[in-house]
C-alpha cells in the first residue's frame, strides 16, 4: 500500500490509516463515476422504452381506427372485410414495448442500488479519512498547549517588569498619555490584541493559514506535514 502519489507509506498509525482511507476513496470515486455513467445509460434506456411504449399505444389506436373504417366500408358496400392481422401486429408491438419498459425499469433499479452501495462505502471512507486527520491534528494539542502556557507566563513576567519600571520611571501627575495606555494594558493585558478572544478575524487568518492548508493537504496526501513550531 502506497500513499497517494506513489509516495512511501507513513509509519505513524494515524497516517497509515489515513493513507488507507485515501486509497479507498480514490478507488471508490472511480467506481462511483463508472456506476453513475451506468445509471445515466440505464435512464436513457428507460426513456427510449417509454417512447416506444407511447408509439405502440398510438399504433394500437391507429390500427383500431383502420379496422373500424374497413368494417364500416364492408357494411356499406356489402363486400367482405376479410381477415386482417393489423390489430394482432399492433397489440404484439405493445406487449413487447410493455415488457421492454418493465425490464428497463428493473435494470435501472439494480444499477441505482449498486451506485447507492458505492456511495455509502465512499461516505464511510471519507469519515475514516476525517477521523484520521482529526487524530493527527489532535496529536499537536499538548505541544501547542505547553507552548501557549509558556508564552503566557513569559508575557505576564514581562508585564510585571514593565509595571515595575513604569511605577518608577513614569509615576508623575497629571498622568501622561503613555501611563494611561500602560495602566489600560495592566488592567486588560490582552483586550487590545488583534487576537483577543481567539476568534476568527482578519488578523487571525495569517496565523491559521498554514494550519488550514496543512489540513487540506492531508485530505489528499497522508504524508503532508503539519506546521512547524513558531
């Protein structure tokens, strides 16, 4: 088993499962395309059979009118209408058309059933892919958490130093504009950050772009790397 693109398979169990799911998705997508083409062909066969059934019904009605006209002429002229197989031929055509339509509709149901089975298998493979990606990305949570705690503590230590320096070097009255800004920062240490609230924002996109790209690449390549630690 190779990862997508003929690359060497990964050794991480989650990436191995991802590679298997991607291979299965690729196979099922090809199979889905083939089965959908078969469904389209089967639908065309049904359409043609319906057209033939309509034509056969019209032929029966036409034959019935023709036979009626001949009988009227025979009655008016006293001639013998004679045997005529026009109705038999028309009815035979209609019987055949009905049988062909029933067979075509049954075939369409069989082909659709196979397509539905493949679609369910594809959904299952896609869920396995997404689950493997979630575990791969989730494997970075502890590292990122530790880094975030470390950066938070370093930031708070730096704020302590800044507050101490400001208390000595900018403690005049009336309060300077700089000191007002510092006091606001001391009271709300993250409120004015462009990343405050950890929500989606234009400022957050450059931070998350690498992760979004990595996750998208994992949907096609089990060997795609995650962003490196900043």
